[in-house]
C-alpha cells in the first residue's frame, strides 16, 4: 500500500467538520479527533507561524519577553481556528506534543522544536486558559447568560472576579485598562478569542439601539484589554477574518468591513500586537501541502515513494513532452499529491470564494473516498481525480450564487462522451480536458493568461505513472492528444491561442458557426452543393490543396489527361475520341442506367470508343458529410464579418482570439473536406464486356485520380506493367491476330484497345514503350515508310549483346511485323545496298566494295550476309544465328594489284548424317585485268581443283565434304602471289538419337556419358571445365589484333596460354573452342555438381550409356 488514510476520511459525515469550532471542542460536542489532544495533533501539521506563536507566548509566560497580543488573520478556512485549537490543546495536554506518532515525518529541527515547546509548557503549572468563542453562547444585553450581560462580565466571571466589574457589566460600559489589570492581577492568563468579529457584527446588525451601542463598546473593551496586557505576563491570541494584500485590507464578505477594521484597529492601536497568517503558502514554504498530507494520510510508504519518484524522473527526461522546468523537489514534498493537484484546488478555492484550508481538506476527503471506492491506488493524486459529478463538489465549485455556476454547463457541454468518442484515445482526451478546465475556469478569462497550461504543463498535469502503465499509454500520447484537441473544432467553450488552451463561459465562435451551418444546409443547400463542386474541381482536377493556396496534390498518374477530366454535378457527354476520360460525379444517387449512358452512349447512338470512359462518384452518405464540411467553410466566411460586433466589448485581444479560432475551424473544415473527398469518391465505374462494372477504390492516396487508377489496376482493367507478348495474347482472347505477315498498324492496335470493353485499358505511352521493348528484344519489327526497324547494323564488331534497334518514337502509321518477317525484310533491304565497283583515282584503279557480314553466335568468323539468304529469305538453318548474331557493314577500298581476288562458298553451314557426301561450289573472282594463279587448299574434304588460273573472269571449283560424326569447322584457303583469303564452313552432323547436344545438364543425364563440351566462348568459361581433354578451335583478340588456332592442345596448357596472352595484351579473347574428351566420362553425382556452373554457357554432347568414371 503506497499510503494509508485516516479512518475519519472514510466517514463522509465528518466532511463538514473538517475544520472544528472552538466552542464544540470546549463543550466536547466535536468528534474525538478534535477533542482529544493526541488525536488532534496526529492530524495537525505544526506550521512555522504556529510554533513561533507558541514560542512567543512561552517567552512571555517565562518572563523573557513581554509580547502580549497576537492577531491571527486569514479569510474563512484559512487555519485561524485550527491554530487557536493547537494552542488550546498544547496548554491542556503538553505531554501530547512528545508523542512519537505526533512527531512522525517532521524534519529533525522541527521535531525538536515541538518537543521543546511541550516540555516548556509542562514546566508551567499556573497558566489559566480563557477561551472566548464568538459564535458560542456569549452574553449580550438582550440575552444575558447566568446574569451577565457583557463579554467582560463573562471573562471576569471565568477568572472569579465578576464583582469587580458588576457595574460595568450592568451598565454595558467597558472596564478601563486599570480595572482589567486589577482583575487579571499577577496571574498568567492566556486569552484565546476566536470569531469575535462574528459576535460584534451580529450584534451591530440588531434592531435594538442599546445592543448596537454595546457592540461598539465590545471593540473598546478589546482595545482596553490589549492595553491592559502590555508589559504583563498574560497573553491574548485573537483571530480576525481578513487578509492584507499590500496596502489593501480584504475582509470576509459575510461581515461588515467597518466592523473588521474597527476590531483590528482596537487591538493594534496601542502597538506591540503581532500579526500572523496561520499558513505559509508559496515557494519553498508552502505549508498547505503538509497540512493536507497530515490531515488525510496516517502513513506513507517511503520505499514506494522513492520508486514512484524514480519512475517519474525517468519519464520526465522526455523534455520534448514535459519541457525543461520540472521541479522534482516540489513533487517530492507534495507526494502523494502531485503539485498540480494542490495548485489547481488552491486556485479554485481562492478565486471561486471557498474556504482555503477547510475546503481543500473537505474536497480531498471526497477525492480519496472515491478512489478507494473504485479500488484505485494511483501513484500520484492528480487534478483529474477530482470527481466533478459529486454533488457536494459540484455545489461548492459551481455555486449558483456566482458567475462560476455557468461553468457546470461548460463542463457538461464540452467534456462528454459524445464529443470525445471520435478521438483516438477518448479517455486520455477527457483527462486532458478536465485538467485544462480545472486549471483555467476559476480565472473566468476571455483572454489567454500566463497561468494557463501549455502543452508541457498539461503533460505534467495529467501524467500518472500507474494509470499509463495499466492502459499501455506512453507519455508521447499526451502530446498527440493535445494536438488532436487543439486541432478539433467540436468544443463550444474551449479557447486556443498558442501555446495556451483554456475554457471560458461565453460560447466561442463555434456556436455561431454551428448555427450558420444549420441555416445553410436548411435554406441554401443548392448554394452549398454548387460551392462543393468547385472545391472538388480544384482538389481533384487541378490537383491543388484546399487548405494551402500553394500546395499541390502529388500524384504520378498521367493516364487521364487534365483536359479529359470533368468534375460535375449533372452528367455530361464526352467527345467520342480515342482518349481515356474520367468523369467525377459529385453525387451519390447514381444507378446503372446513368452509368451506361455516360460510358457507352454518344448522341443518339452507341459510342465508337466504348473502352475509354471511367466514372467515379460518391459513396453512400458521403454527400451529406461533404455538404456539412462545405457549409462549415461558408459559415466561417460569413461569421468572420460579425465577430467584432459580438466580442468587441471584451477587448481587441478577445476579438483577435475569436478571429483566430474561426480561422482554425475553417482550416479544419477544409482539411476534413480534403479527407472526405478522398474517402468518399471511391465508387469507380468502368466498361466491361457485360456493361458498366462498379468497384470500390481504396483511399490510399490523397489523390482521387490516383485512387481511381489504383482501383482499376487492382481489377486488371488498367494494366501498367506488361510486355508486347502479353498484349498479343490479350488480342488473341478477342480473336484478333496481331502478328501476321502483312503487319498490323499501330493505329489499328489503339483503335481495338479503345473500342473493345473486353480488353484492358493501357496508356498509349506504355503501349509505345512495350512496342519499343519488343523491338529491342527482337520479338517484333517496325516498318515505317519502307524502312525496317529491327536489328542494328554495326560498323565494326561490337562487344555488347545483340539488341534490336527501335525508332526513337512510335507513330500511329507504323506497322508491326513478326520477327521472321522483320528479319527477312531487313536482310533483303540490306542486300539491296551491297555494291562493288572499280573506281579510278589518279592512275590507280581501286576496288570499292560495300557488303554485309553476319557474325554468328559461337562462331569465330564473319560470313557474308548474302550467303545465308535463299529464295528471298534467310535460310532456316541460319535464321537463329542471324537473328542473334551481329550484322556488320563492311566497306573495302583497295588498290587493285596483280593477284587480287575474292573467295566465296555457296553455303557456310551444312548439315547431314555422318557419311553423307555434300558438294559445295567455291567461287574465285579476280579484281584486276592481269592474269594470275590462285592455289586452293582445304583442311577437310576434297577440292575439284587445287589451282585456278584467272584471266579477268571468275572460276568455280567443287568442294566435296563427307559429313563426320562430330561437328567440324572446314576451311578453304586461297593464295595468290599477293593475297591470301580464307572462308569457313560449319559442318553439323545430324546425330543418332543416342547422342544429344544440350545446353544444360539435368538429373535425367546422370549415368550418361559426357563426350564433348562445345561452344566455349571465353577464358572464364574455359576455367570452369572440370575434366581433362583436348582443345580444338580458335581465339581472337581485336585490339591489338591477335589470332591463333588450337588443334588437340591439352586443356590445362590452353588455360595457361590464354590467361598469359590476355594479361600481356590487356584485352579479353573471343573464343570458339570445344573440348574433346579422350574417353567418355560417366556423369555421376560429383561430376554433375561440377558441370552445373557451365549450364547455359556451353553445349554438352552426351551419349546414352556408360563410360569411364
């Protein structure tokens, strides 16, 4: 248990006795906690003024000083009577001051001081205590007591000296100071006079003149008594209901101010009277907290206190939430009350007109009972723990006799479940608002004051560690909630001016705005809707923020061009053009017939481009919400004109505050309208094969157009990520073949997309990109004005991979060609450009030749493009090679010398079964006129002639080749006296089924025999080969030019040589190699794993069966 309350706190019948009366204590009618000195002192905090008064009284009785008159002043509930009772009980039972329970929790110095006073009083045995209670049954002329008519007769009787003042008593004449001294004699008398102003004021208001005259004599008696006590060993302690604020004397309103002044003057006139306020308040000496703790708590767990303070210190380290000025010493002193709790109650009590200490204790008793009743034990008692709905508290804080009665309406209106339910954390919002209300309403101010809470002070005033732990809240949640409250326009009485928030009983501009909103919606609704359409147009079409004149609504959707977006209340007709269009309908009463007319109809007939229009309209209930926000914006504009007239009587500052608040309301309404437009414009209708189809968009972006676009993408109606192959498939779904030999116009493609609702919507820009990408991937070609855009034609052999050559932009008149057609047309077009002529320059003839060659994949040499064409198209066996190979434009200009010739073969790739005989035609063409001889030689097959004599005309030679069992590169070389030329022919045997060539080894190949590894094109690939074998083929480095051939070289030696050559020359070699295994190797698990990195890089020749491990 963090703290233990006194049993009497649980007894609500004692709430009204939280400050006992002196008379009830003397008669024994008061509860025991007030009549029993020990119980009384256990619940009493000895303030510094109390101890100082007791010390001064004792010094007078001890003869050390002659301080005889003490005046204790405060307004009602300020601790005057409690101080009198403390003195009374101290002299009745000084031993009670030595009780350990009485001395608990005091600092050592004060503890010793209390004990010392108890011991000093105990040493005085002859002090007479004379209590005088002004509200009790004191005698008065018309109501004598035991035959005494006056207060002096009453006091003299108590001292056993009545006969000395009988005459003065009967004649209502105040005894002289000398007579009073005679009555007191040499005795030590302690006069405790409480509520004497009440006694005098009551008699002064009598209708009896004699009594009224007597009341003035009572003041004279007090004057004489004070005079008589000067220099004696007797003391008078008297209370008076007043406070001094500088030069101004503030009296209790219940009494005649003149009476208070009269009494004060009577006692202080002769000088020497000391005045004391019972409690030091403020700064380090705020004893109010100690009094409250002493009266409420029987004990406080110090370990628990240390734990709470440690948690609080850690939380408060978040200066972004709690600010810099955290006074931990105040929290330590006030624990388990938060300093804000005490400060809030103190402010309310002082400003609302309650009795300071008395009502502070009374209200706190109720607070503690409520907490205990709910089973709560908060780490700190906070302002929001005050139960404002409690009848007793409500009656005190919102008394109908004061202006503060209006604040109960303020509280009920603004701090209720209905207004808070839409907050992210309604409970925390209620706590914050309750704190702001309690902290500010006592000031009843239309303007912000420095005493009002800032966000940081609010955080300190509501953060209670135990609550936040139980709710899983974080301190930063306070900051978020305050921002949410500040941004809300729901509150009628909450005022805002950075950095302050406060409540004022005069309804703010919110009420004026709300009334105007109702008027607009009831009588001018058409005007509201018209203005709403304008706002939607600005926000959706113009992409401009409603809140900021400069801010733009960011979206990246270009699918609907701005001139093809219409924002309208009534339906309109779009032009029938091949463009995507969006209609934003500002209404929610939309049916299928309306949508069908917008999307599919044009004029009196059917629209041509039936797949081009999208409609977005308002979801159910959205029009009402948006109309309300629009009406609020309009209401603010109109209310601003009347603010000065309503609030000018409160001053210019108030006018500015209200003007600022209406701007806040307007800004919030604009923010709400932006959110509502995004949220409610989510019904999206688009053309489908069966008519209009409607889907709901998600409000994932601030742009309505972007949300519409995303909804259509999610439905597959708009496709923004596709390739041309996908588009071809979609067209086939509607029985349209795009890839046809005659070609398919781009304009027709767009027409079909825009007119057929069965097809998806794709932007023209994205379509053009897909077409260009398809050209780059050599999937299609484009024909434009007889020019074919398909393969690139290089001036020299490139290093990059082959890619297509699309035009910079795609045009409507372009025709899409299948790649077979595109390649054939482009090759034929290139062959038409080939030329050879003899040009004379000076005295020399030059051979100028322009031709095209193709570098086939996995080949080490270029072959003439013309040689791969037959019957107007690329030969089937060459098609893939030409498609993925490089076409290089060649131009040769050479002086013609004796022995210049050209060498051509009829075919560069031949296929057949092993043993087949194939005959090729070899052409030898001279370039000069002089006769010469060309010697021919081949590495494979037989030539019809080993030598030809050229005399200006070409000669033909037959080349007979028997197809081998393995793939071979056959070469024919021609040599004249001045020129050497060579041509390659690739021989591909058509293998039996038991031997296969594959680009990837798979599980199914395990157990088969690896015979050969073909198509090795780089040293990196060569390094990966994990078997022993012999290398056959060629290598070439372009710059500097270096060529070499290998025929049966050891694989390991080849790896070493190639690596050294590349390092020396600083260039990569282009290889055309195969690795022949001396004996086939069975592909086991280990070899399989070693071969896997080569998959996709080479060709494996594999034979079914078993070989060597």
